[in-house]
């Protein structure tokens, strides 16, 4: 094993050398015996292989063994034509098969060739081709199934990776087998051609030398040809059989022998039926002894099988009850109950078909797309969604939880669509009035007949799975800061480290730790700022962390570094209509900032805060009346504290500083907040 690679390399080189350089007859017998032994080893290996990938080297072995047989064929042909002798093994094989009759022996040999080429080799080639095609066609579906299990929490990342590698390996294996099966076919054709050459050329050489008469020449070279053909075709037949076995074992869960016994003899009723049919055959005049004996044999098999199944069923039920009871008594079983899933989707039994792929549900696939969408838009790694059916909920009701606490809920109607007016639709629809759960917009449940009409009138029409997926997406985006843990931050930083190792090594742990970076990312996500550009964020922290360790201030520096992305994210039209803050109010807020060991905050009189919020609300109404998104712009040093004040009014308000707006964007103030 230690020098196995060297041995195999030298063996392949030796095979090529054998084709060119003659070898002694004694060594030829040994190599021919080795060829048969290797074929038996490969056949037995395929029979005891539970999965095709356990013998993934089979296509390469097929090539090597085929080359080995052809090298030995060339060597034996050289000896047959030059000396009229190819060793004791070939002579023994030929004499044993022919049994003194050249015609019968040669016919048997031809039948073996036909079976090898037309039945086993052709069948193996076709199965390999079809298996390769179906393995490649099934890859996308299998990959989606893995993603669905991963999102449902049924498997972890490592298990998903192993499954993906297995699927890729199976596709590569069957693709290789599709090509390697051509070696077996070519070997069979070469065997037929070499046999014809040995017969014709051997007869010609024997007659030319004049040492033997016509009959003796035919007898001698027929024996040698048949012996040579058998010595090469028997291993070829074994390996062709092994090829057929390994490519037809796609749905196997055990060795071939185990599967045959388990699947062929697993129903005692079929044994009784076969026994009765065979007994009838014996009564109607067919050979009585064999059919009667076989009838008795199948009757005994059926009786024993029925006793075994009855006994197994009686033992399994108590064992399962005992195991379940013992499992519940184990003290460590309390530990899994302490785990809290980051995000859960619980639904009533009526929504189960949407999550069941066997019933045509594609909710799992949509969850995969949600994770990808959030990664692209927000730059976060969304934890796996935990899906649970809850019989206590209404059939069509669902709730969304963050860390075990219900955040929101919704309800859908099957066989209906949700129609929403984007503001440009004209005309009325017949349906059930409702509220869209993700954004709280007025909507209507309409049936399939009204769907086409709604689309023509300009309504936005969505199906129930899309409603749940959209609602879930908005919840994830709104609570992204709560879902971001230290381990997630570690993964994001490790991802940056692969391409920017110097940046990460400078910042962590010399200047900042994971907890501080998490707080900054938390602040950004809380206001809906994407953290996908981690390189810019970390570079900014590396630049300014020497000046201050205040995470709030570092957040502001990071926001300013992301100004282009923030502008594109929140400002969609030009000129950008915004609300500004009076300079005196900004000065008042700055004077009210109190610094403490735990951070800074604004200390103002409640009446003044209420006055500011009332004026802000009045100005924001102007933007809403214009159909614009409410945006407030203020000085950089005031932005954070103004944002905290406005959270008492609404958490959805966008507050930007002048440094966060791209200089190329034109700003138009439609109102100013004063005191």
C-alpha cells in the first residue's frame, strides 16, 4: 500500500511493453492466470458494492484491464503463428471445451462470443449511456432538494456539501462509464477479429511449413484459437458482467446478494401462488418429479417466510415503544429544547401543500431565493428558515417568529390571487377585501376568472406562495440587524480575508474586536443600509478606529464611505425632494448631546422634542402628498441623534447627512423643520 502508486504506474508501463517485446511462455501462463483472477476480483467487488461511488475508479480499471487483455492477445497470437504453441493454459482450455470435437468446440466458443458481444456488452453500453444522461438531467432537481433540506434545517452546511459532492461524483462516474463501456465493446470486437486471424493465418502457416497434414493443421490451430479466445473472453465476460452490475445498481441500498434476497423473497403470498401453479403443471402432464419438488420447495419457503414476518412484526412494536420511552427519560434530551431558532415560519395544515414538493409546492425553493436575494441586497447570511406546521393555527393562517417571538402573521386563500392597485390601475374588481400582509396595502382576493381582467386593468396580481415569500423577505430585511450574530460576522470577515488578508490582519484584533464590528454592522442594518461592501466598511474602520472607539461615530464614518451605495439605495429620482433641518435646530441638538462612558445621547425637554416631532410630521406630509418617499437631510454630526429622535415618530423614516449624498445628485428642499 505504501508504494502502491509506483507499482500501478510500473504495471501500466509493463503492459505497454508486453505488446512490443515477447515474453517467455512460462510467464505468459502466469499473466493469463492473473488476468482471470483480476476479472473475478472486479466482479466480486461490484457485487458487494452498495453504491457506485464506492468503486469510482472502475472506468479507469476497465481501461487498464482491457489494455492488459489486448496485450496478452497479441502475445499469444505471436506464439500461435510463430511456434504453433501458446503455453499449457491455452492448450488446456481449448482441449477441455472441444472434448475431441473441433466443430462442436468451435461452435460453443462462437456462442460465448455472441453472448459476450451482443447481450452483455451491448446492454451495458446502453445502460451506461442512459444512466449518464439521466444523472446529468437530474442534477438540478437534486441540488434544489438539497437546498430545500438545508433551508428547512434538516441538514447542516457540511452535510449539504457532502451531498452536492456525491451528486457531482455520480454524474462524473456515469459519464465516465458511458465512455468506458466503449472499451468493453471494442475489446469484444477485437477478440472476434483476433480469433479469425488466428484461424486463417495459423492454418496458412501450418500448411506452408508442411510439417502437418490438412486435418492435423485444422485440429491444432482450432484448439489453440479456441483456447486463446476462451482465456481472453472469460475475463472479458466477467468484467462485462461487472460493468452491467455496477451501472444497474442506481437504486440499491445494499450488496447485490442482500438486495436479491430482500426484494425477491419478501412476500410469502407469492411463494404460495408459485407453489400452486407448479403443482398444477405437474398434474396436467408436465414432468412430475421436477415440478412437484419445486412446488414443495416454494411451499416451504412461503411458510417459513410467513412465520419470520409475523415474528418480526410482534417484536418491532414493543421495541419501538421501549426505545421511545427510554429516549424521553434521558436527561440530555432537555438540551435541544433550549435552542431558539433565529427565524421560524409556522403555518396551519392548509398551507402544508405549499411546502410539500411531492404536492407541487415550491415554498422551499422560494426560501432559497430569499437567502440569495438578501445576500445580494443586504450582504447578510440569512440563517436557515425553520418551517413548522401548527395544528393550533387556522388552516390558512401563518405566523413569522424571530428568535422564538412572534413578529407578524398573515392569512392566505387557496385557489385565489391577491390583487393590489399600484396607483395606476383603473376599474373595479369583484373579490374579498383584505390587506396585503407585507406592506399593509389594501388589496382583494380574486378568483382565477378575475385574474386576467385584473392584469389587463393594471393591478398587481400575486399567488399565495409569493405572498408568504414576500412577507418573509420584508421581515428578514426589517430585522436583519437582530439576525446578525457574532458567528455571522466572523463568516463575513473570513470571506473578506480570503482576498484582503492584510486589511483584516491590520484591523482585528489590533484595533477592534468582533463585538465592536458587530455593533457597527448592527447600526447599519437597523437603518436598512447594505453591508455587502465589507471591504469599504472595514477599511473605514481601520482608518478611523485610532481616532475613536465609539461605535456610533464609527458607524457614521462607515455610512459616509458608503455614500454612493446609500444614495443609490434611498434616492431614486432627481431632483431628490427632501426635508431639511433649520440650522438653529441643528445647533440646539448639538448643544443637547451628552457624553457618557456608555455612549452619547440627546438630553432635551419633552415639550421641545414634541414640538420638533410635530413640525417634522407636518413637513413630511408634504412629501407624502407629492407621492415621494419621506427623506430628511441634516448635518453629519446631527444625523444620528436626529434619527433617534424621529424613531419616536416612525422607525421607517430615512435620515441622511449631507456627506452621505453623492455630489452628483441634485437636492430640492420642499420643507424645513424649525423650532
